[in-house]
């Protein structure tokens, strides 16, 4: 299977500095929304792992669009909200959420962080687009998922991740030190 995207070539870029901030003790949807608004702005894609399913939604103007069951934060296990600017990644720790925010800022002349953007296919094929969401179906596995996208005309979609390169000066080795979700984009499979 050939996947054609702009991510087919390994290109190491050096034009940002990721600023990482820890967050903790979030216990309400409003606190999560305020954190998203403070760190990554007013528009983001949000993926939430609930006890019984995974939902993809959006955060617009500081408000996460949720159905009735997903609006109860007690059912959340993990959440990632992301856009071009950064990501907020939260994990349940008892009754509260803790995690980290990564925000990409412009690099200075003195130091630049290396990173690589890559894409991984999201299972399922497009079976309809409505209201800014594409409906993906994997008929062989009887799985369905709706994800927010800008353009619903592609057959397949992928999750773009940004991996940050770090170097261990003692050992002289480099590798990925952290990563974040970046976007959902169309793919040609």
C-alpha cells in the first residue's frame, strides 16, 4: 500500500522552540476549556477517550462541543486538544486531570529545536461529510468514527504528529524526546 502525502520525505526542520508547561488539578470541563484557551487559542481539534468510546470534536471560542454523556468529565480517561500552535494532553489521575502543554514558538537565532512531522493513517474510509465532520467506516471490522476536518472530499485521512529531536550530549546520541498531535489531514492511499 502506497501512501502519498507531503510527509513522504523525512525532513528535519529547525524553526521553532517547544515550550512545555505542566498542568494539574483540573476537575471540570470549564477548567479544561480555560486551559485550552490559555495555551493553544480558541480553535482546536479535541480527541477524548471515554470509558466506552473515543470521540473526536472541536474546541471553538473556548468551548468544547460535547454530547450529553461526554460532557460529564467523570467519564473522561484522557484528552488531547491540538492545532498548529500546540497541544494540551491530559490524563486522569484519580478525580482530577494532569498533563502537559506544548506550545511551539518562533526560534531565536541562537538555538533551534529540530523536529519531524509525520502522518499515520486513521482507520476507515470516507462514507460521508456533514457539518465539518467526515464519517469514517471500516466495514471489515464494523467500526465507525466521525472526525472534524476542513475538507471532506478525501477517501482517507491521517493523524499528523510532530516529534521533537533531542540529543544526549554525554552519549552523543539523538532521538525523539517528545511528540504531539498536530493536525488531521487528507491522505491518498
